[in-house]
């Protein structure tokens, strides 16, 4: 196996290997003769995206300069800059990452860096011939306070807002990454602590709510005003039919008044979802990652409700057997005709709107053959005045049409 060492040319080359290693970002590249396809794949990627440079992206919300503690792990990203000047978020996974001093920090192939010991360290990444590096400091300065909370102090109902906090480590300011969050009144909203130390506030009723962040023995609080610009919540679709075991994603749409204009926003993941009965005809998810996901359970009809505080809307849901075609007649039901001694063709469609009137699996019959007859394609002939019921069966479903002949 041949291993070649490529240096970032932005640093001066040193005759001494140790000095070079200390001042340069070293990218180790397995050459093509080893069978590693990475360089070739990167060349194709660079050409396809027309990349002219790349830049390492620190964690979202990080302060600059960046400080981390020994043992702390942070993820880096990669931004690509194209020939037109556009920024593209590239995958950081399975890349050629390296650090200039492995005694101070370590980085894996996905850009996750962990601090090991105090000092200034550079992390670098290479894609094809493009190289970027980023400097950070590993410091064991202890937490001495929380200086402030960062986030909007005026929010709308069911439009979640992200909050973060700035920690003090002596004279150093850092993004607080190990924190718990709370609110003083859950009736106005709920807050969820995230793995990166930030939090997501979802307000549901108007008022003023206190948001508090805590880490070790330190805390900080800010007040957030929840305004009243939400005007309506609507579930889409408002009526639907699903089969047993199938899933359908419902949506909740909020209408907000902003600067005198009505603005429509998708708030599916922010509202609460529930079914209105206990018959278990259907379920709807209220979990953060799958809110509004409807699942048919058994034959029946139920109502799904989406709510944001005092605003709510419903959708009517019909659950049918999985083998059912959900047949329906085309036209009026019941039907009145003035066609004695004449014929007309009746039609039925399945759940997809496809005409299945003449299919081999579709069977037609009438309740009184002296008043009307019908063939296997739905062609009905009216023989006398009176009332007759037309029955259509397909698979495990049967529907009926009441016809009056005058």
C-alpha cells in the first residue's frame, strides 16, 4: 500500500517534519494504486457541482473564536462554493479529515471532532484537490456562568423557535452545549432540550412565558411574548378514505396575520393530533418526528383533530377493508328515470376513480327482473315502471343503487 502525504499549501513548508506537522493541516491520501475509489469519486463530484473551493462549517450557533473542553465532541460540516458563487451544503460523512496535532484533538471520517488536551488545533478536510482548514482552541477553563440566552423574545403560536445560550468559561465565551431548558407555565407552551445544548420552544397560547436554561449550578432566564396573530388552523385534506394498515400524512395549515397580510404556513409538526373516539378505527401520531401520520386500523369512520391551543380543525376519516376497492356509482344515488323500454349504462369506479364496470371481478344484479334487467357490463334495460335495486359486487365489497322508473 502506497501512502502519500499532501500538505495544505497555505502553510509554509518546513524542512523539519515535526515543525511541518505542528503548523500544517496534514491530509493523508491513499493513492489510486491501492484500489481506493475516493479520489475518483471526489473528482466526479467536484466536476458535477462545479466546485471551486470548500469551507469547513462549525456547528450551527457556535461563537467565533471556537472553544471546546477536553472530552467535548462537536460535528463539523462542509460548504462548497461553486463557479457561480453559490454555496452548497455538502455531506461531511466519509471524507478525508485530519488534525495537525493528534495530541490535542481527534477527528473521524465524518467530521466529528473531540478535544483531548488544551491547546490550539487545526482541523482540515480535502475533497479532490480542494482543501479547507479551521482553527479552534481546546481549553479546560471551567464553566463560570451563563451570560445570556439567544433567541426571539416575540413569537407566534405553533411556529417553533430555537433558543441557545452563551456560557462563560473565565474570560472565554462559548456556546453552551450541555444544558437543560424549562418554562414557567406549560399552558402557554412547551420547550424541548436538544442534544447540541439548544432548545425548541413551541408556544400554543398567548401570554408571556419565562424560558430558563440551566447548566451545573448556573442558570439564566428570559421572558418571551407569545402574540395573537394566529387566525386559523385547517387540516388537509378535510375528508379522506384509507384502507386498513395503510398510512397517510395529514397536514395542518396555519393562517397568520403579518403586517396586515394573511400568511399561510405549514404547522403540521407543531400542532397536537388525536382521534376523537375510542373505537380504534384509526390512529394518528403525535410524536415529534411523525406528527399527523394517519394509520387505518379497522373498518369504520372517525374524526381526527389538530389543535394549536384554542384553535383546532378536524378531518373525517373512513377506514375500509384492505381488500376493498371502495366502489362508488357514477351519478345520482338514488336514481329516478323516465326510460321505460329503454336502456342505459350504469358505471362504478374504484378508489382510484378507474371505471371497473365491465371487469371480470365486477358482478351486477337487480332485485326485480320484471321491472329491469342488467348485463355483466352494467347495461340496464327498464321494462316497467316501479322501484328496483341494482347491486354491484366486487371482491369483498357490495354497493347498491335504488332506481325509480316512472
